[in-house]
C-alpha cells in the first residue's frame, strides 16, 4: 500500500483552512503555505510551486482580468466568486464606488457593464493655496474631460480603477464581505465624476428612484470630508433639489454657496442657469 504524503493526509484540513479567505494573491498563497507548515499539514520542504499545484488538485480556481496588456490573477476556492469580490481584491483597501455600489445593492442597474473600483489616495495633510477664480473655473469646464487609463476587462465588463481624494474612507461600508461606497457617498462620487456617465440629467433620474435611501446630512458630510477645491456644495445642493428635496431641506448646502458660478457638466454648448444655486446646468 502506497504511503500518503502530508498534503494528502491533511487535504480536507488544508481546504477548510483555505476556504476561510475568499480571494488570494500569490503572496497570500505563500502565507497560507507558511501556516500549513506550522500546522504540519504539509512537508517542511514543500515549495510554493508544489503547494500551488496541489491546491489546484483540491479545487483552487484562478481568476484573471486583462489590464495594461497583461493578465492580473487572483485565486479562490469559491467557484461562484462574485465579480465584485474579485475586482476589489486587486488594490489594497479598494472598494466598489459610484453606480457599481448601487448596482451591487440592487438599487440600480445603471451602466452595469462597468465596475468602478476606488482606492483613496494617501493622506496629504498640508495646505494647498486656493487661487480659484471664475475665469479658471470657466476655462476648466469648457474643456473636455480627462479619464483614467486604469481600465481593465473581465468577462463582458469594463473595470475602472479610480483614486479619489483621501477622506479616511468616509462613507465606505461593507456588505456581504464587499467594501463599497454608501448610497450617500456614491451620489457625491457620481456628481464629481460625471465624465464616466452620459450627463448629469441621467444621474438625477438614477437617484430620483432611490430618493428614500438618501440622507442629506450624510451627503453634506461626504462633501465636507472630500474638501474639494471646486464649489461642489452648490453643485450637490442643486442636484439634490432636482432629485426631489426641498430648498428648506437643503439650507446647509445653500449656506455653502461660493462667490463663483459653477457647472454640472463640462464642455456643453448651451447651459441653463439656475440663479438660486449659481449653477450652469445641463439643459432639460
């Protein structure tokens, strides 16, 4: 009778141990090997490559996205690993953002051929002088949008990696093991990043349907935490009114209106002007 090796003897224990984590990088698999050796589940001489091949034998799956001309891979014992858990595993402290968070929560199906993944920038705790002028705003919003080049492909979906300003992950929640923007944070993200959607009017229609999910105080706090250079309090205030909130409910945003006129969208031939919010808006 052939003597079984350590791995074969402890295959069930190894699989049970591995199933405790949803997604692995190669580094994570090496850490798993160290733990298996500490528990004497495998031989002390087993190499990373040998361990990887044996894991495949007991059900390890490989998942890959295409990005920048290369395939980036992650590994899991879950055959039904969700797209969202996979794509958020490629960046440290990454989370679903914008409409992707809404779609995951079942609140929307808007542009579900895209998955937006964000990873906040590091904390840059120093003062940057604000030399904002009306002329600078007008020039900036007369130009076409710039978009990230960090775009990948997985199955039939486009994966867009974004790096928003540091807020300490304010408004980021966890649902079913997936980190994501709350509805209130997603609203602000989409207004600020309207270039990834068709126009601001479409965003209004998306959020009209889920108005009862929006907490105005939380939206205000999200805008505050981002500490934008541009006057987004008045932009968000205008959008919230269009979504269905009353001017009375939006007093806090009105009090933050700047000396400048602002815009909902860039590079539009003709805007409507809303004096109350000092906003040049996408025409209805």
